[in-house]
C-alpha cells in the first residue's frame, strides 16, 4: 500500500513543470525527483526549519511567504 501511495504521489508531482506546496513530503519528493518547486510554510515554521536544516541548498527549491508570492515565484520559474 505504501509503494502504491508513493507512486501516486510521484505521478501527481511529475505532471507539472513547477509545484507549489505546503506539504513536507511533497517538498522531499520534489527534491529527490529534481522537480522545481515553491514551498509555502503553514505558519508553524515546521517546513522552514526542516528546509534550513536539511535541504536549503537544493537548486530546485524556492521559499515563499504566502500563496500569492508562491504563485509569482512559480511563474518566474516557468519563464526560465
């Protein structure tokens, strides 16, 4: 069941050119799959703390302070 769910998640994330997410596991999969993505933290700081500790140097990662900023950042990634 876990492999099936992982496959569904990978397929979903791989459909687009850029992902915008507030989910830790989506961020981790995007890093592993080298999918450009924008992370919007939920307000608790969990994602930002994780990123600062483990994945800050990932070239496919951008952080945004809000969903509207995340959309702007994603659009700029699409233009490159």
